[in-house]
C-alpha cells in the first residue's frame, strides 16, 4: 500500500507568493525549427518547442560517437595514447575534416579533439573503426546505445552526421544524450571547451571551434555544433554558473543545457542559444532541498538488521521554480508501507513530491535507498512477522 507522509521545508527565511498563483515564465521567441532548454542540475525541462519532432542531427551525431568512444576508454578497450590508423574511407570523408591521411598513425586523444573541435568527419570515422572494427558495426552500437538511453525518436545511419535516409533524432533525445554524456563521463567533458586545435603537420584552416559561445560567454563549456543544408544550423550548448544558496564549490553550480535546431546561420544559432540560457538563469531559480547523501526520510523497516532505512538521492535534491517562488515549498514523501528487508542500495523506493503552498506540483523526484538494509536473523524475522500480523 502506498502512503503519503507530508512535511514542510522552509527553504528561506521569508514567505513567498503561493506557487500556484505564479504562471510559468513565458520563454523568449527563438528563431529555430525546434528547441529545448533543460536545467541539468534539477533534471527539469524549462521550455521547449517541437521537442519530439524528427530532425536531421548533422554533426550533433558526434555526441553519440563520443559517448561510445568515452565508454571504450572507461572500459580500457582503448587508451588516449593509443594510435589508430587512418583508412582510405576516413581520409576521403567529405565535409569538415581534421586533414589526416593514410600515412598517419594518430593518437586517440588527438582524434577526439579533431572530432570535437574541428568536427572532423575523417577523425570521426577513424574513431568509429577503432572502437567498432567497422563503421557498420559502430553504427549498430550507436543505435543500441540510443535505445539503452531511452532515445526513442533517434535512428543513426552513420557516425559523423552526413545526410542519410532515416538518420534522424529529436531535441528531447539530444538533451537526454548530452545530459548522460556529461554525467557518465565527466572526466572527458573538458574537450568540449577547447577553443582551437590543429593536429601537427596539418593545414591551419579549420582549427577554431564553431561553438561561438565559447568565445562570448565564459560560463559556457560545450558542447557541439552541427550543420548541413537539410538540418540548418544546430547547437547543443551548456553553461555552468555559480548560484548562491546551492552550496560551495561544484555543488553550488547550476548547469543549464540548450538545444537549438534549424537556425538560419552560425551566428543565429549562437545568439538563440545564448538567449535561452540567459532566460533560464533569470526566469527560474534553483532551490536545494536536500544535500548530497542526506536522507529525505528514515522510515521504519521490518525484518531488517537496521530498524530504519535512509531514503534520498546520492546527488541530493534540487528543484527549479519560477524566480521568486522558492522561499517556501512543501514536500510529501509517497512510499510503500510497510517496508520489509532486504532493501538494496540504489533501489527506487517512493517519491518526493514537491508542491507550493497552495498545492501546485513543482516536481516529483524518485527516492532511492541510500544504504543497504539486510535481513535480520530468523528470530528477528519471526518476531517482526508476528508484530506485522497483529498490526
């Protein structure tokens, strides 16, 4: 049986207007076919337009290629210093290039920089062949990974993003992919902030990152541009800014992610992305409800070695609300009852429902078990079984 357990958290020292009265802030006009703005810190989508419309991803495809390359690095199937050959297929790739050729053996790290900074299709194919054996096998891996991430509107036909029948994605899927890329491989995210790169011995042309926001906004640290005639000008951009009240250091930084698809020009995709990011930081505020690793609730456990279980989120809980509406929020824990051991760490167990003072739902956050609760001995289990029967 699900039970509700209501509590109040005073987030700041003063009362705010009832959250239910506040309308969601109206997003700015964005000159693009589709867009989405996500608060990565809270996991909430703040604004979107045609987020599930099928579009061509162009070089945003390389986000998935990078995901698989980073996964191979993490699994130690390849290394950053390992060199890979440049096949004829990679060398002859049209479009953006790193300008490598079959006479070269190129380190994986340089190929990654060539793929991300220069958007090199030649570097991308070399990496795909190095990780997957063949491009075709790598594309199968891309589609398998897309399904695993829940990218239901995405189909890949190549690793670089050139136009091909059935090679499509959505703004929502791109936000999912970008968020997971940053969460799963934080050690490699810094490659996306590199402004200029050129492999030694190659032409100086095409050595500047096409993400203009890297040169305009010091809080922007990624991620990827894309352009084909069919796709228009696209950009997945992310920024991280310090926010008072969230905590010190990294915990006190709020990350937003914008996806802008089908803009009219290189400058337009940057301007529209900047507009979305700035609006997200000013129109909404982030409120930390629970610190990382701290429990939201510690309910009683039956038949366990511990008499209670700690429920929460390892990363803590942050919610995003319209600016000025975060001073007073209510929390409501909805969970099964009774709770019977064993309960495993990471097991989802209930939800934290966050509402305003008049009952408008702000967010619903899944709660997990923070520490495993093992079964007690046979006598303890028998005693609790009797008590449960009587209760």
